[in-house]
């Protein structure tokens, strides 16, 4: 748990800039012991997810590849799907959606 506490980016204003370790990358349910440790950051992360979802109901990835544009386009689609599945599951487990 200590490693997670150290790794999580606690500056909410940085979360949309590149890849960051967010609280909900390590927490998937409200009964996770890290919820108590990270407290308000968990709520901020839920709010961040809710605010960042697109009109299509998915999240874009926060990183880019400088090279391999064809491969990046394919990987980006896959990662968008992975993020959607993970984040909808988390939002549901925290009762942010039905």
C-alpha cells in the first residue's frame, strides 16, 4: 500500500497531462483499504472520470506515440476500449452510474 501512496499523482491539475498514476488505477471498489488512505483523492478521481468522458461515452488516452502512426491509431482504439470498460466498472462500483 505504501508504494501506491507514493506513486499516485496527488496534484489533480496534472491528471489530464500525459500518463499519470491515479488513485483509481489501484482501487476498483469502495471497500478497498486504499480508499481510506487516499480519501478525497478517490472522490476527485471519480469526478475527473465523470468530467472527462466524451459525448460518445468513452475516454481518450492521455499519451501519444511520436512514431509508428499506423500502429498508434490501432493501439489507441484498443486502449480507449480498455479505459471504457475499466472506468465504467469503477463508476458503477462507486454508485456514480447505474
